[in-house]
């Protein structure tokens, strides 16, 4: 079939495809109320690509009483127009994502309808701004309900008026009630952005994390030091150079740079679909190897900085200490002291549920991998032990059974799922498999809770599909 020539043609294809694949069509959930207020079936916190993907999967299963919240304004969800300083996505352009393998909903279909097939063929990687535009289009044509500018707060247990488990979620727009909650808050889902304590102790005027708003224009003519040698560190170094920094230095703790990207290896159906079903021993072994390598940087990231003669790369040079002296930052490294005007840390996130205000009532009882599995000494890694240990449906487990049983209704879909399922909640490539899995876990639990009602409805079901002519019945 030829590609649609216009966006209107594509949207007609989307509507038709959604209709053709809409079976089974029967609604099966009934309205629930909590303390007199209507309750959602599912509240999704986070309106970026992960939240929209799960919402789409739920709607495909006729779970329509849902809402997606995002604290950012429309078009500012996720990193694409905010702290994401790469030029393009890092995934290969032919991946499938929130489309859940419906051809008319793929990024390629959207791109070709907007810019033509030749432009698609010539493009190497997807520009991040176009991906952002695609996500906004995607949620519109699929009818995913998103409320922007609303921040979610404390999640507490509640009960529906007919006795089923539910939640009360505080938000900046007032409380909401829902039977299930999905945390689709990306990198921050089960912790927060992290930097070494001695860097965090510096005055704010001298340091920032790569996820923060940075006034790069103010760094013109300055010496900038960047900690970390992952893709984000290189992106921020590149922007500083492009904005006229006098010098930019990247400091890498490792003696050798990570030039291999393990996530490229694991992008196959066996791993993405079934890793979460394997034994703890094998899940830990695979993921500790992958995460132990850390995320590498691509050739494009390196090429972007190496064209500048005022760029330097230091290996085996972690920042052991930092102080402000004479209006500048003095960093202590194994290679001696280094003086910079500004520091940027590309040190990622830390898994720590206590950092999430939404989880204040249960953070101390969320099971981690350290609570459930002790690896061989050669594979031990305290950082990975902090990842949450999730149920098969991506919901939290209790560390101490019986204290907070309600957390089984909170499902995580972000980077915190990595130890349990691989890159299920942090990779576009995995989304077509992982989002339906989360949705299926939610629908399973909703069905299980509603079985008494559904059984009563079955027993009362009397819609006839045949009308028999009584005159044709033989007399006894």
C-alpha cells in the first residue's frame, strides 16, 4: 500500500485501523465511587511517551475511564523540548513504540505523511523535536485524555462504596480517586536525579545536573567541567561548546571510555518479552552486566564535540572533592586539581522511593532487589540492589507483607523497572511489548476484583440470539 500523502489521509487510516482491530468491543467495567465522588478506573501519572503508551494499551482493552496527568504544559512532557540536549533520538529510526505495532500509528507513517517518503529514507535518526510533535499527534488521534499543568502528590489507600480497593491521589488541582495508579514518570519514577554530595554542596551558581535548566549563554568565555561520559554528558558539553565556552572538559571515572552500547544487543523479542519471566539469578546476571557497563555514547555525540579544539576528555579522573576558591570551583581528581567556572554532572538517577512525595506512606515498605536476592560476591552491586523488585504486572511488592498491601495496585512504568524486566519502561524499542504487559496486569486485577458483579451479570444475561417459532415445536 502506498504511504498516505497527507496527514488527513493518515488520520483516516488510523481511524479505520482502530475500528478494524477494535474487537472485543463490549464495555465491561462499571462506574465506581469513593466517598461520594466518581473514581477513575486508572490514573496515570506522567504524560510522556510511557504514560501515553500505557493509556493507549488500556483503551484498546476498553478501559476508557482513565486520565493521564502531567505537571508540565502541553508539548513540554518529557525531555524533548526541555533538558534533552541531543539533536536526535538515540534509538534507530525504524523502531516501534507507543503505536503498539499498528502501522498507521507508527512514527514512520506520521513522518512520511508530513514530509514524504524520500525525506524519511534520507533521515538517519529522528530529530527530537519531531518526536515530540509526533507524541502530541499520537495522543490526539488515539483519544488519550491528558490533563497538563497538574502535579500529582501523595497516594493513599481508599475503598470504593462497594468495598473494592482504590486510591486517593492528592493533586495540585484537588484530590482524585482511582482504582489503579500507574507511575509513568520516566527517569524520576522511583527516585531522583543524583550528583555526588561534594558537588551538591557547592553553591547553586556553580553547578547543575544535566536534567536542569542551564543558561548556556552565560557560560560563554567560561571553563566548563562535565562529570560523566554518557550520552547526556556529551550532549551538554556540546551545547556549552556551541554557545561559546572558552574550554569544556569531560571527566570520566573509568580508565577506558564506554564505546559499546549493550542496549543495541538486547533489542530482540526473546529478551524484551521474556526477561522478566526468568529466574532472579539470570535477571540479576544479565542486568547487572548491562547496567554495570553504563550507557555508552554514540559516534554522533563524540563527533559533535571533537570538532572543537577547546574540548578535552579526561579518563580515570573522578571528582573526589570540590571547593569554591576565588570565585571558581577547584575540583580534586586523581590527576591533580582542576579549576573551572561551572560544573555540570551527568550522573543519572538514584533509586530511592523515599525521594518521591507520592510514595511517602509506603516508601519504606517497597521491596527492593536487595530485599529479595543476594547475588554471588563477584556480581554484587549496592546501586542495583536499590531498584524496586516488581510483580509480574509491574506493581510494587511489600517488603514486610501485610503492612501496606494496597501498593499492589500501584504499577511502575519507568526506568525503575529495569532490573525486573530489562529496559521495559525506559526504551522506545521495548514499548510495544512492555506497555501491553502493564495494561494486561491492570485489566487482570480489575477483572479479578469485579468477578462477583460480572458473574451476577452473566447469570442475569438473557439476550436471545434465536427466536423459535412455537408453532413449529412438536407436541409431546
